[in-house]
C-alpha cells in the first residue's frame, strides 16, 4: 500500500467568514489532494471586529483538516504583524501529526515560514501560484522589494507550480528561478456537466468578482448595449460575489431591463445550473492567470468568448469558443453577434466535458500533485 503523506497547506487566500469565496480554488486543490493524502490547512486572517484577541475555528472532513485563526487587528502594522506571527505559532501547535511537506499557496511575505521549517526541521516545501500580479508591469519600490523576497523564498522551494505556463513564464521574467511545473485549477466534473436537454435561447453569461479593473465589466455592458441598439434579441445574465451597483445603474440609465439581468454570489451547484441554461460564457478580462470559471464552462459543454490573456489559450481548444484581443469591443461585438446569428459551430458538449475531465477533474489534478510530492520526498 502506498504511503500517505501529511501535507500542510499555508495559503495567503482562503474562504473565510469575512470572504467566503476568496481563494475557493485553493480549497478545491486541497480537496483533490485529500483523496490521496492527509491535508491540513492553516489560514490566518485579521478581523477588526473580534471581541477576543484570537478566534480559532477548526473543521475536519475525512483526510482534510482546516484550521482558521482570526486575530483582532489594530491600526498599527507592526502590532498586526506580531499578532499574525502569534496566530501562526498557535496554529502550528494545534497541527496534530508530523508534517511531511509544506505547500504554499500564493506567494507573500508569510511564505518565509516555509523557509524556516526547511532550515530548522528539514521539511521541504512547494509553491503553487495563482496570482496574476506577476503578469503586471509594476515597477514601484514596494513591488521590487516584494520580488526580491519572493526570489529568496522560491530559491529554497522544491517545486514552483503556477496554474498556467504563461504565469510561470512571467514569474521567470521577474527573476524567479526553480523547478517549474504547471498544474491547473480543479473542476468538480460531477457537478459541472452538460444538461441533458438544452434549447438555444441566445443567453450570454458572465460570472466573476465584478472588479471592473480586471474583468472589464463596463466593456461587456457597452457591447451589450450596442447589440441591443442594432436590433438583436438576447439576454445577458451577469453577476457574482462582487459589487453589482454599477451594473444596475447602467441597466437603469440605458433602459436595458429586458436584456440584462443581475444576480449575487452563487454556490457551486448554482453556478453549474446557470451554465447549463446559457448558450455562451463571456469573459472580457484585462488580465487572468488560469480562471476556474472557463474550465467549469467547458465541463458544462458551454462555449466561451474570452480575451486571449494570461494562460487562457493554453487549455482552450479551437472549437470550444472564440478568443479575442484584450479591450477590443469590436471583436467582442462580432463574437457575440456570431453566436446570436448561429454562424459559428462549436464542439459537442460531451467533447468539451471529456476534455475537462482529462485536464481539470479532481482525480487527474490529484495525480499531478501526487507525482510532484513523490519527486520531492524521494
């Protein structure tokens, strides 16, 4: 029988009581790996509303143990840093079993802890990176200092595991060196699967955190209005776990109540149901690493219109949708118009679903991480 390892996840983002959707893709990685190994997750977050100095919340499910520790924040950054270190100390004491390997998720200053454990206790670590900040060209002093510290941390990592090859290339451009291997985000292909009955209704769907700077929500709305003004009949369903007040104002100001419909945060099952009842998914992002929502759309057999940014094109077969230039509203208009007119042919839904199972399923992503862990431990 193969040996089960005990993997300690130290994530910078993770679902919490303050941000229930934040870093849910990291939780999915943990759930996948927990099908083969024991996984403990230690997540620390500041909470200014705490009555006590600390609050500890522990959850256990089969091979997965999650420990969230909240500490009461203050206006003093130095004091917050001390409290955060104290919270980590408490958390490490509560991790019951010996840790075989540490897995950092999203590089930040806290990741120096992994270097400490490697030097003091001979516990190796790997780094999975999701953050699209590596793609931006920020030359500020704080970013340069951040890059220097992350170089030092990554020089000690056994593997660096970006969720896309493009993200890894951009990390190398900023001086990160190490053993790179890309492993994508996870999709629950048992939840995200094609609908048995589906008729074309010209329904477009967008789901995200609705941050306009990144997702270019206003660009989607502008193109939607242009299509309506051209006489096309369709609907756009747009929402997610962000602020949709700008969208509602746009709808009201342009009298688009019969064309654009908003919604709030959704559960995994609700996202799947939205996708099953849409005809195309629209992403008009200015930057991305490897968005889960596109993988989920493919798993539902839903074609995608997306900007060709980040690592999106790496796992985007030609008949699975349409790739367009970042910020090009004319190309988005043409792509949506082709979908409405039915002048483009997409792959069969089951073909898209099988592609997703091969690349993003819990089973296959777990196998990819298992191979990395095996190399590190031997």
